[in-house]
């Protein structure tokens, strides 16, 4: 699995600006994810920006700041860059082309771009900058992606802020009722797994319902009090063992970096850590990713590791 951050997307675009014609008159993003790289490209090239629906339906172009206006002002729009964040099946691109084909009264030259693409997807666009054929997830969509259907997710520090005080009493109960949301997933989560105590299940379920967070299972610790939980002190091991046993779960999302490392060691599966905004991979997967980048130089080693990893996944 590959995790791409917004910073990495920006770096990829910057390093490949030379591939984009610098006489582009307008950058058009395919909402919503495509607007992120489209905005970056438009800023780097200091050219106009819009979204595809605004462009097709009303010919609307976004306004720009005074400092950039002198360069842009008065230029006729002829060459247009159509941008999505990534391409795999080409469905979004096909829909975009249908919309553009509806424009019959204007003569434009279109260039299609997806900074991230699969090998097959790269054949469908004019410009792509990075090929990722393995499973992938992006910083800008990880909490709104169907991968959550097969994910285990921590609660405190992920779905809501961490408690500032845990007295195992009224103050903590008040926190559970009024905790500020952090990330609000829009896809159903397979399993929520927390080191909260079982006696707080009803308060936790009420908060989740109030914040429209849907899930299949909620797993909590069955200890009588906070003191017993602290004496046990196996938070990462407990989460990692549960994750390991769940053959239908392929990703864990954890708040704590220390716990995330333990979960990876115990489960042998990838963990996304919110604290560091990184995907922590088991050693074998790390090697596969490295060799994937060098697979043309080391094809035999790459094939052997990939075969070994697939066997482990099937167990």
C-alpha cells in the first residue's frame, strides 16, 4: 500500500512543471480531488483556474489577486489543461470529456493531466508524473475512501481530540459527551477499536451517532476502572492482536506513533498514524516498495518478494 501526502503531491508537480506547456491559458480541475492539484498548477504557472462545471455551464473563471492580475489580465483562452488528482479506471476522465464535448461554440485545445496514475491510467491522459500500481490512499481522501470499509480505527486523537483530563469520573464523562470532532469519516468504518472502558460504551455510542459516524463494530476494553487499564498497559499489543486476527481488515488508523509501531509489529499489517501523518509498513512491504521503484534493475528480487508477500496475505 502507498500513502501520498499533500506535500508529496506538491513536490511531484513542482518537479514535473517542465512537462506542462507554459503557454496554458486556463487550468480546469475535476471536482473535488482534482481541484487540489489544479490549484497548485495554476499557482505555479500563475494562470487562471476554474472547475469543469463552472467552465462548461457558464464559462466562469475564478477571480485572482491583485498581485497576479497584471500577468493574467486580458489573455484570450485557447489552450486548457484539464486536471484530476489521479487516474485508474478513467471513469472521471470519461465523464469530463463528455461535458467538454457539449461545448460546440468555442474552439479550445485540451490537454489532460493526472499527476498520479496507474500504468494503464497513464495511457489515457496526455500528462502523468508518478506511476503507482499498488493499492494507494491519499491524505486528502483517506477519511472519505471505501478503504474504511476494511479498516480498524482508533477514536481518541482520530475521530475526536484527545481528552485533556481523565479522572474516570464526571469530568471524563463530560468529555465523552462534548468532545470536539477531529476527522469526520463519510464512509462506514469496519471496526472502531478503543482503549476506552466498556462502562463508557453508551456515552461513546451516543457521541458517534450525534456526529454521524457509522461503523459495523465498536470494541472497547473490559476493565473495571482506569487504574486497572493503566496497570495492564498493553494498548498497542491489544490493538495489534485484534487487527492481526481480522482477515477482512487491511488498514489500521491510530493516533499515537508509539502504539502505531507496536500495532505494525504485532499484526504485520500497515498502520496510518495521524500523529505523524505517515503510513507505517511492515518490513516486507517496505522492501517491496523500494524494489518496486527499482524493479527494472532488480526484477527477480522484486518478483520473489511479491510472491512471498502474496502468500502471507492469503494465510
